[in-house]
């Protein structure tokens, strides 16, 4: 359902992505791993056009979306995103964070949006925090609100950009639990993560990115057990240590 | 505690003003107010000086408020123009719609340049000079106008341009202190650039600009005293005129000092309560719980 073909992207004179092809099937959970600076975040942002590729095609359900006649706002409604540093709107309550998109972008009535938002926050275990502001929530709680905010747009797929890297260890599991639940419900997901347990147990495929290119693609057991590429072996050796 | 202190200060001020007013008269010497164009020898004029000062305070405050409001529009626009991201020529060259991209890039550059130029001029010259310069422009441009409205309009223009420049910097700082992640998040849920500005950037930026803006208002009110050089009938101009023909210079300027404080002290208090009211929950001063579970937080 998500397809990237020959994606190139440079920032200034620095090439970040150098010809990436990637396909994600409906309902698939894909773990995107690689050393820092390998282009994982940029690749993820190419899918919802937060970053516009210099070359190559981005396709959603077979239709190219990085074209001038497709509004990027429309693409972003189809593909939700969760950030490493949560990025909750700090002047809005948890519930308002969740309902902003539905009311302003999708034109859903306030009451209906609040009902749906409340249900979503209950689903991520924050039914008692509707009126709390981001600064009053723990990191784990903020990230769960961020997941609810993305889900509120009714996306066809979700992108996670190192969703647990900024969290203290004791808050990581609650976020992973929500993501695991989401995967079980059949959400198509691309997850940039270093959480090996999550990649192993939830992802169907691991993609290893280095130097702006995909060097290896394999099922998790195979990738973490016996990586073929030398740089992948190096990387796996470092994170498993 | 602060509330009590403020009330005490206000009472003290009013007392000072009354004492000053009576001192000026009880000194046994009649005050010459003939500059005011009326025969003050007839009728009771105890307190006339107070009425004159209150009127002049009204002029000062009105001029300040008007300039400040006009300056808000000017400063907001200029401040926003200074935050525009300038597209590189390479981006323009590679844009599919070259002509449109080129026009946009040129417009952005022009807006940003003009705004920076404006701010630099305002910041780099004394307000006194700005007032006289603008006044002289009015003088040559409208030689047939009555003096009083012309002076007032020149003064308002100078104050507006001045505060607009300083407010531009306040707004620029406000816009730039909204973290980029907030904008990325707004984009990621499908908000378009206008909605992102209205729903995410503005509410946060404006909260941040509130303290410096109130500060600017108070500062502008004090600066309005310089309008006396072009004979706008505000507070300082009145004090100058009275003191020019009367010996009670100290009493008159003490009264003037009290009048300025009478306005600025409550303003500071209003500013404080505004800030408290629009403060982002959990951020800034006050009994907020700190975020837990965020590394380095």
C-alpha cells in the first residue's frame, strides 16, 4: 500500500537518500533500522511528504502522491505520524490535541470529535487525562496522546520516528504496548526503532538503511540472528551488546 | 501581598498629587496660567492645575494607545516578514513551476529586506530625532494645515513607526521561539500553512510576546513625553509650559512624575494578570508539575 521508488534526497550538497526502493503491504509492520545519520527519519518523512523527495515516486495504494496536483495536506491525512519528541501542542489539553485535526481538517463537528477523541484517549489508557496539558503529563503519557492524535485522523498507515528514544526506561513499555495493540488490529506501520524486542516480536520485516541506501531486508529473526551484510552485522553487534 | 502593596502605592500617589497641587497654590503665589489662553484671574481655580494635568494625561494616554495599536499591525507584519524562510535559488531552479517559484522567492526576499531595513532604522536612531524628522516632513508636505492637528498627527506617526519597529522584534522573537517540532506536528495531521499559523504558531507565539509587549506599551507611554518638542499638548508639554512662566518648577515636575506613575503602576499590574491568565498550563511560573519521564527534562 506504501511504495517508494528510486527516492533521492539531498539537503544542500549533502545526499541523504540515494535511490531507495521500498514497499509496505497493507497490515504489515516494518521496522526501519540503521545507524544515526543513515537517512531513516528523512525516508520516513518522504512517505507523508514532510520532506519532498528530489527524485523518485511515492505511491499510496498505487497512486503517485508526490505530484503538484496532489495536496500534501491530503497525503498527511492518509498517513499518521508519531515523533521522537512527541511534539504535542503545548497550549492545548490532551483532548484538544486529539480533536484539532478532526475539527479543523476533516470538518467534523466539535461534539462528535470530542466523543471520538475521548474514546481514542481511553483506548491508549488516558481516559483520566483528557484535560491535562502536555507539560503536566509524563513522557510516556505524552507519546500515547501523540499516537491518539495521529489516529484521530483515521489514517490508512502510521509512521513512527523513534517513538521511545526520548523516554526514560520505565515509560517505554506502555508506549510499545499501544503500538503492539495497533499492529494487532491490522494497522500498516513503518517504525524507526532500536527496540529489538519490538522489532523481533511485532515487525514482519526489518529494513536496514545505511548511507542513504537499503543494504538489507529480512524477517527479524534472520536479520538479528545472521545479518548478511557486513555493516548490518556491525550495527546489530553494537545494539545487541 | 502584591495586591496590598499596589493599593498602598496608589493611595500614596493620589496623596502626593493632592499635596503637590495644594503646595503650588498654598505657596501664596498665584500661578500664571496665561499661556493657556484664558483669563485665570477670575473665578475659583484651586484645582485647575489638576484638571489641566488630567486632560494632558488623557492626551498622552490616547496618543500612546493609538500608536501602540497601529504599531501592533506594523510590528506583526514586519516581524513575520523577518521570519520568512528565504528559498534558495537552487530550489527555485528545480521547482516545477519556475515562474511562480521565482516570483515567490523574490517577494519573500523583498519583504524580508524591507522589514529588516525598517527595524534597523528605527532601532538605530533616537526617538527624538525621529519625531522632529517626521514633523518636518509634515511641515513641508502640509504647509496650509492648522498647527495643532498637524503636530499631533506628526507625533502619532512618529510614535507608531517607532513602536512598530520595536514590536517587530518582539513578534519575530515570539515566532522564532515556537519549536519547529510543533510546526512539523501540525503539518503531520494535515493542517495547511494558514491553519498551522492560526491554530498552533500564533497561540504560542502571542503568549510569549505578551510580557515584552506590555513592557513596550509602558515604555512607549514614557516616550510620548518627547512629543513636547513638537508642542503636542501632552503631560510633559503642559509641565514645561507651566514651569516656564512660574517659579514652582520642583512642585510642577514632582506632580508630573506622580502623573506618569499613576498610569504606569496600574499598567504593570494589568500586564501581570494578563500574563497569568494566558500562561500555558504547566509552563512558566507558578505551581506547575514538571514533566516526568523525559530525558534531560
